[in-house]
C-alpha cells in the first residue's frame, strides 16, 4: 500500500492528521500504516480523543423484556424443557479426502518401488542370458573355424 492509499484508508476510518502525526512524519507511508493499525486495534487507546464529528450519535436501543407469563422476571427468558440439551462435540478431525489420497500415494510409491526392483532383477537375468548366448555363439564360431568352414582372415568380397 502506498502513502496515498494509506492516507485515503485513514481518512475513511476517521483518523485525522493530528492523530496520525503521533506516529511519525506525515510524509512517510509507515506513519499512516501505524496510525491505521492502532485505530483498528482499539480507537479508545489513542491518546488524542475523537472529535465530536467522529463520535456516534446513535445509542443502542433498549432491549425489550419478554412477556412470558410463566417467567416471574420479565428480563429472564425461560428455557424450553422439551428441547434436548445440545452437547458440544470435542474437536474431532473433519473427514476429508486427505487420508484416502495419502493412502493412494503411499500405495503408488510402493508399487513403483516394486516395479523398480523387478526391473533391476529383469536386467540381471537378461544380462546373464545375453552372456550365455555370447559364450555359445563364440564357442560355435570357434568350432566352425577349427573345421575350416570360415576362414580366419577372409577378405571382404567387393
């Protein structure tokens, strides 16, 4: 909030320049913000009294007494004996979607960990299968070379 906005807000709240001056220099934004904050806390705590124009002329309307014939004192209302007493429940946590969503996220994390573990296991198994296939192919090539079916240093055919 800039200084102009703070001054307008203070004017709307009925804070005069004299009251705001108690909080510092009127050319600073913080002075106006402090005056607004002090006014919002409790206007009666300000050291400068409110002007007559700021005082409310409205007085609260008197409360009319009840006209219940069963109640001897007109200012006391009688409780309904038929009404059930209301008990206050302790601050129980509200059921919401947080716990089910948290459970779903934990289960999804566990599933991912299992899939990662299975993927690692599958990698090891496939690596061993590939090594065995490589050994078998190498042995087969060695066997074919010893029979002289494939020359060792054959030239490429153009």
